[in-house]
């Protein structure tokens, strides 16, 4: 396609349309520098195409030259001052520059000319969300949805605001509407799972995360969260399967090994729990929770008191104020015949608890 348009421009270099077609083809291929050259050639031949100025601005935006893009949109508006698209593009460029005041200014002008421009309402909402003006953002999304009730993205963005503000009931309601529009979207099922998980509705969370993993078996976070949901419902065999699926996708993950270790411990499968905690510590040597849990297993289950003491000493070096393991540490020292050290740990632990 490019070669054909290139040949047309070569045959008649004064044909602005030929240069526009070539520029459009370069743009579609992601060859933005060449697209800019072709658009500029078309403008040299005919500077009164507002659409070409707009397209040139968009191309500059693609290579992050936003000031140049704004200049192009300004030229487009000189030709067609009531063009909502040019005002929208101008707002978008200012938003990319993080100049939110000017972005809002031009988005609102775009709405003056085209009140049903749902993309503008969406972008204004995103800016209000960035500025933590959540009520204003919600109103914008509601207006956008009224204009375009079949746009799943709008429901998703609105649900995120409700979720971030812990309005879980509204978030659930909106996510369900989004899912009705796009039931095969694994991300939506995952997001709904997160909301109901926060409300401790683990059975519903399991249904949502399961659907997400069915739609996308490579969805690491969904496998992990499904495992957590099974853990909270004490279905540890199922949680283990989920964590293993996640580890098949990402082997070096300390959190997954730690979660897996917890489930093995709950089933009193301490050998596998030890292996998983050790894997956690290979990846994250300063993981205090894993150090403590492994130390307790060494102390209370395996009678490996020397090994437990090493782990508890590491916890103490990382966080001397942590009191969760002092009694176990003292017991280990007592078991190896170091009564003075055991007494010292008990006294220190008691003092920290009293000051807590």
C-alpha cells in the first residue's frame, strides 16, 4: 500500500491528496517520522485542510512531541473553529503534558460543540480522578454511559472509582453491568472477584476468579487470588493447586511460595511447607514472616532448635520490636541448654509487649 501511494506522489508531486494518502499509510504502519514529512508536504500544497493539520498533530503526539501537536491543532481550529475533534485532541495533548487545567479547558470547549462526545466525558472523568475529585468523576462517567450505554470501558472506569472509595456495593453493581456487556473479559471477572474478596465473600470470589482463569489460563494474579480465597475457606488442597498453577507461570515468586507454604502448614505437611518457606527466603532473604514461620516449624515440629535460633536471630536483626516469636526463641535456647539466653529473650519480649 505504501509503495503504491509513494508512486502516486512521485508521479504527481503537486497532488496534495496523494501525499495525504501516503501519510495515512505511513501512520497506519507506525512510521511516524515519514508520516510527518508526507503530511507537511500536503500542507505545503494546501494549508487549508483542517483534517490534515489534525492528523499531523496526532502523529506528533505519537512520538511525544506534544507542543508541536498543539500547534497543529491550533492551525486546524483557525480553519474550522467549531471542530469538537480538534478541541478534544488539544485537550488530550495537554493531558499528556500533565497540564490538567488546560486539558479540562479544551475538553469542555469540545463539549460545547458536541455535548454527546462520550470520549471527552471519559477523559474529563480521568482527570477528576487524578485530582481526587471523585464525585465530579462519577458524574462524568454517568453522563458518558447515558450517551453510550454499550461501552464496557466506561462501566469499568466507574467501578474502579467506587472500588477505590470503598463503595463496594456500587462497584459490584457496575462491574456486573460491564460483564453483561463483555462476559468473556477475564479482567472484569478478576476485578469483580477483588471487590467481593474485600467484602469477605470468598465463595463468590472463588466463582469470579475461577471464571477469570478459565477465560485466561495465563492469568497469574487470578490463580493467586483464587488460591487465597480457597485458603480463607480452609480448602487447602484446592489452594495448593492454584498456587502451583501460578508458579508454573512465574517460578521465582516469593509471595506464591509463602502462600503455598501456609497451605501446606495448615495440612500439617511440614516437609513441603519447609521447602516452600526456604524457596521464599532464597528469593526474599529478609522476609520476616517466612523467617518466623520457618523458625516455628523448626522449633515446634522438627526439634531443630539450632536452625530455629539462626532464623529468630535474623528476625531480631531485621526488626527488634517484633514480639511474635520471643517465646519460641526462648524455648529453643532452653532446649539447647542456654538458660541465660532464654531468660534474656523472655525478659526482652515481656518488656516490648508491655510497651506495645
